[in-house]
C-alpha cells in the first residue's frame, strides 16, 4: 500500500500563509500525479492543485496566484504553499497520489491513495 500523511494545517488570519506537507510511505515503486483537494462543510471535495511526476502544475481558478504546489521526489513529499488566505478558504485539505505500488517484489500495480486530511481555518 501507499500511505499519505498530511500536516501543516491550523488557524491563520486572513491574508496570512500556511504550508501544507504530504509525505508518502509504504510499498512505493513510483509516484506519478499528486494533488491537493479541499472539502468545506456542506460542500463537495474540489481539486485545488495538481502536479505531475515531471513537475508540471495545474491550479484551480480560485487559488491561482496564491497557492504554489511543489514536490520533492527524493523525500516522497509534496508541498502546498498557501498565501493570501481568504475567509472562504477554510476546509479539510487532503492529499491524493496516483502511484505504483510493489506487489510480492515482482509486480507493480496502480493505486490511488488518499490522506486523512489536515484542517485549515481562516479568521477574518
């Protein structure tokens, strides 16, 4: 299995910044695309940002110019730098990985892994 653990959430004032981290572990053969999703109370989960194994990024319109996604392949870690946070940004932010997991040291299978999320709260 490939497991993801997020960290870095917390309470921040509007206009402030946070950096979220997502660390992957387990039977990792390789990690392809990774992304950060948000889910606010009563809302569906939405994709904020994604990054490919080559480092190409894509952002939702609501976070363009404010959030920056990066990854450190050597550490199996992806980061979300969140600047200029707004009162409508609070949500549980979850990390997703599209990866290949090893199986019996002989085979590699595609897996979709989700972290449990980290809470971001913005005070106005």
